[in-house]
């Protein structure tokens, strides 16, 4: 009869199998993550391109403030400014109008 020794710990074969499984799961996870990031970047570029195209089409429709030569032109200038920017966030036209009316 041979005496059996109590085994403690893992065998080398078991550790190699565990490392291989963890490596495969890690590679699959990395590939899925990388593919998702690439899709996200492509969608962001498409969205940015669409936004730029929309802004370009909108920017060409915007009228500039008319030149003010007399006080009767003020109504026309105010109407144009109200049509192009009703929210008041475009200060360049308003400052242009203010500089032209300063002489009156």
C-alpha cells in the first residue's frame, strides 16, 4: 500500500487553464469595447457633419443689418434684427445697429 499525500493548492495545469480562460474573456471584452468605441466615434462624426451642414444652410438665410442713413431706416433695421435673432443672443447685429444709431 502506498500512502497518499494530502494535496494543497492548484496544479500547474489548472492554473494554465484558468489563465487561458481569463485571457480569452479579456480579449473578447476588449474587442467588443473597441468596436463600440469606433461606432460611437463614427456616429459623432456623422452627427457633427449633419450639424455643420444644417448651420451652413441656416447661416446663408440670415440677413445682415441694413445700413442706417436716416431715422426712417431704424424701423427696417429693427425688423430685420428681430427676424434673424428673436432671442437676442446675436449681439453683433445689435452692436452694429447701436454704433450706427449713435450718430443720430
